């Protein structure tokens, strides 16, 4: 009997083929980076009110934008039929040039979605055919692929919610669309870290989500949900002062439709909750950062603290600037990076690595 690292030798149990945990990890991190860019572009799409500019879902042919004047006119004519144009942009005098601007952002957002799908699916097939995927990871990778496809469906349902009666998309569908993207992002990062650990030790098992990291993730989830509702209801414009709103700590809220409606629809109350729940999330993330540091992962702790610190400053600046486009877009971008950092720290707290090679007969 001689010690042989199983994945280095190209086999774990009955697996045949050269396992590539580190290559898989780098691939997943590259896809995660594309998702971060996608989230940022989605924020710009929302902030420029571009999300309803393309009124049809064409997964294949829609990859190409209009190429002739006649095609542009046809797209513009379809847009002119929806309430957003009839009630808002039409009376404001929108021109074809104005329409091309908002069309670009929605088209670019959808194009990125297609590129991410290809960037995930094509290498997945290649690694699968090369038998380079370690045992236990195929199902997880297929689940991530399914989440990507589901994200596209949710994106279209979000757009569809604003094509008939409303002049904007449903803030509920917007939050589902955004949170699915961020959940997928967390899954990509977590799986990449598991694979990195497997590269370091063939005995490593996938990390577990323990109690404190789960509570921190829940606090962050609520904050992200409130942020999506703020975006969907344009509630960022409810106040341009901080820390007070309308000259008072607690804003005037419309309670006439009941508490549930106010909590889920009133822009002043949702802005208030997003503003102050942030500090609950910060407290939870500080504890998570301390836990990651106690587990020996100081870089993860630094990443969490840096991300939420920058995010808080950007959130306040977004309010004070009256939701300036690029500040608000950076706020959404750093929100995605905060999800990555939180995932990293939570993974560090739940790592299960055994040192020493696995023995197998030769």
C-alpha cells in the first residue's frame, strides 16, 4: 500500500478520468464574475427605466438587435402599445433616438444572460465528457444550470408584468428576479470554494452552513429583498436626507389599506425599513466576520467588513444625491460583491477539511 492522492491520480473510487477540482473552481468563479456584472447592468437597466423596451421574449433570435430602420420602427411601434409609453414616455415626447437608448440597456442585459448561459453550459459539457467532475458535484452543477434557466424565465415574467395594465414592472417579480440571481451567485462561489478545498485535500467534504452564518445570510437576504422593493417602487426617491426622512425619524405612512399592504407597498415605509434594517444586517455580518477570522480565514473577514462598509456609504450617498444613476448602480454592484464576501465567510465557518492523503491499493 502506498499513499496516493485520489484526485491527483485521476480517480476517486470508481471514477475514471483526470479530476480537475481547481480548474472547475476557476471556471465557476469566472461565471460568478459575469453574474456580478449582470447584476450591475440590471441595476442600470432599472435606473434608466429600460426594462420594458423589448416587449417580446425571443431567446435565440433576440440575441441580435434591430439592424435596419424598418426593424427599429417595428420594435418602437410594439413599445408604443404598452402603458409605459402611452401614459408616460409618449406624452413626454420620446423619439426613436430616445427609444434606442433604453433598448440598448435591456438588450445588453439580456445578451449578458445568454453569454452567462453559454459560459456555464459549454464548459460543463466539456468537463462532463472529460470525466473531470468529482463525484457528488454533477447534481450541484446541474442545479446551478437549472437556476440560470429559471432566472431567464423569472426575468421575462417580470417584464410581462409591466406590459398590459401597469406602467412599470411588479416589484415582487423584480425582487424574485434579483434574489434568484444573487442566490445563484452564492451557489457558484460556495461550490467553487468546496472544489478549491478538494484540490487542497482529497479528504475534504463540502462545507456546511452552520447556525450563525445562516442567521447572517437571513439578515442580508431581508435587506436585499427590501432593496429590491425600494428599486421596484422607486422608493429611493422618498427622501433625499439622512438620517431623517421628511424632517422626522419615522416617515408619514399610508396605513389606510392595512399593515400588510403598507409593509409591502408603501414607498416611505419600505425606504425606512431598508434604511434601518441595514444596521441589523451589519451587526450580523460583523459577527460572521469575527467567526471567519477565528477559523483562520482573515481575508474573508476583511472582505465582509470592507464590502458592508462601502455598501453603507454608497447607500447613504444614493439617498443624498437623489438616486444618482452611477452611485445607485455602484450600490447594486457592491451588494452583489457583499453576497460573494458573505458566502466566502460562511463557507470558511463551515469548512470540513481533513489533512493527509487517502490510501488506496496500487
